[in-house]
């Protein structure tokens, strides 16, 4: 299915997007700077609608079901589930945690740490073997090979695997649409009447400004680093599994995930356009899923058994004050 990628270094894709209604849309905002606007050398005004880090989260979310576990169609792909006990009773996993395996709920488990180090042939003060690290990630949390892993909390923190799948959305030739509104307090607009025991300054009428944008074009860009996946030397079945998984996520995002915010509801205006390599055609969703299921079965020998690694983590409440910090430092030492 992916013969056209045999000599490719990367797979580059684009999708044109438009607002589902009207012309206005609201981009992602950043603390202190607001929207990320910039100018091209010819003066064209550009806008970052969705950042690479946000798109990574959105692509990861495409395979997570309502129970925060992997969707039924992709059961068999490895990940780690942590059951929290003590001060809270809940579960989390490496699919939903912000730093995947590096989440403190996961990497703090000593038995899992030692197992991962063994599988990755990891030793402090010795060179890293990236093929074995990739094999360990494939075994325990396959999605980390697509979305990256920075295991800062493991040993001396040297394991840092870049994203193989990255994406962003940008708009071209943008214009601001400035409007405003007000949060009304129908009881006391002055804000002097307050609820007893709740002194926060959230009362009264609060006017605000709102900035949206129009654009000549809005484009989603996707980049799959095929060369990086090949460098892991995991075998053809694993390579095709990772490519199919990436394409499945991209297709699912385009189909169901482009309502980015209340005021940023987009839709694909056309199909996926391949800009590199020439001649590659993205299979339809049904074929991708069928191929993916086939490769999940073919890669079982590379996966943990069972594929979902179960660990238990005790949750505690952090004490306040300097003495508590000193106690924690002693425990870590």
C-alpha cells in the first residue's frame, strides 16, 4: 500500500479549509501576545490559526474514545494505564497524559522504569541506542513514536524523541474583525453586592473586546517524517503500521475534528493534496483501517503482552510550606 514511500524522506500533505458559516473565524490565542500574526517578505499578512503543539493534541485525540481509552477499532495498540489510589481514585493513561510516558503518574513507577530502561538498553553515562529506544516505545506506547517523547523524568533525562507527525493551520492575507460584548450582572451592575464568603472580583458588568479574522485562504499542513520512522529499523510491518496510523489520524481530524473553537468551526473545502512525494495517493478511510488492523496483528511480537500495561500509583496531597519542599527533596535524593 505504501510502495511510493520507499524512497521518500517525508510525506507532505495540505487541506484547504473554510468556515462552515460566514467568513469570520477565531484563531488560537497565546498569553500576553494574543493571536500570532506575521508578515511574509512581500508584505502578505499571515495568521497562525492552530499551532503545532495544539494540533498534536488534536491528532492524538482522534483515537481516544469517550471512556478516555483507545477506540475499539484500534484495540491492540500498546499504551500504559495508571490506576491512581490514595487521595484520589481514578485512572489515566499515556494516550491522554500531556507528556505521555513521562507523566509522573506513569514514570514514577519503579518497576515500569526499570523495565523500560532494560528494553531501551538505557544506562546513564553511556551513549543512547536510538533503535532500541524506538523499539521500547513501540512496545509500551506506540503513539509516542508519532507524537514524540521527552523522558525528562527518566534517569538523566537524555531521551528525547522528536515528533514524526507534525501539523499546523495557517491563514493567508488576513484582516481583523474587531467587535465586543459585555458580561452582564442582572442583579447589581456595579459589583458592590457580593455573595458572602466569595470575595473574588468577578461581579458587575464587564465589557470586553473580541478580535476575529477573515482570510483569503486557510490551510492545514501535515508533515510525516518518513525518514525518521525508517531510521528506527523496526521492520516493514511496523513502518507501515505507523504510516497507516498517522494517515488514519489525519483523516479522522479532517472529517470530525475541525471545530477548533466556538467561533472557529471549519470544514475541508477539498480533499488531501499531496505535495511530496509525487504520485502518492492517500487511501480511503476504510482501506487505511483495514490495513492498520492487519499491521496491528502482524506487529504483536513487538508489543507488550498484554498491550495495555497496568500500573498502580499512589496519589498524595502536597504539604504546604518550606518544610514540605525540603522533605520532598530528601525523599528524591
